């Protein structure tokens, strides 16, 4: 099974994702792809205009599209940036969805591959266009 087909909790119990939960995971896939292969403007467009964002490598909360874009200008500057996410816990409440789990970012620093595991929570709102937009995103390094 692919990671988008099952939900694994901390005890290893699995259950299938609903179609709506899978659509949230597709939004997460889109975010990972944008962060690792495109530009800060593309990433910022995945966030709602009123989004709140706590980034992993910054002590500051971002509350504007420009602030979010500026964060990713810095973050996406890491060489050979890549990411995986795992153990997603997706809950959908009408036009609001919450995806909490873990992700690990990989990048090259001083010719060494660095891994940076973190915890995340994304809150999405489905807009009239049927797309999920991030309205709240909190990420912190795993202690």
C-alpha cells in the first residue's frame, strides 16, 4: 500500500482513508512538491489570504501572503531540498480539514546531507473552487 492509502496511528493500527481525507493528502502532496521543486510564490499561493503560519526555522508568526512568501524564500534556499511526510492524521469537518503528522526535510549543507525531522499541523479550508487552501500551519522540530 502507498502512504496515501492508509492511516497509521502510534500503535500501528491502520484504517483506510476516505475519499475526502485523500483529497486533503493530495493537497499535502501538492505542498511538498511546491516547496521542493518550484518557487516561494507558488508555495504562498497554497495558503489562504488570511492564513497564519509558524515555520520550523523561524521564531516569527507569518500572517500575510508576503510574510509567508518571504519565509519560503529563505527556507527554499537550502541546497537539494527534499521532504517526506508520514503518519498523517487527517480529520475533515465539512469545508475544514486538519492534517497532523511528521515530516522530514533533507538538504545539503557543507557537502553533507542533513535531515531535519519536524511535527506539523495544517488546517485547510475548502473554497468555492473545490480546492483546499491552508489557513493555519504550525511546524516545529522534533525534540
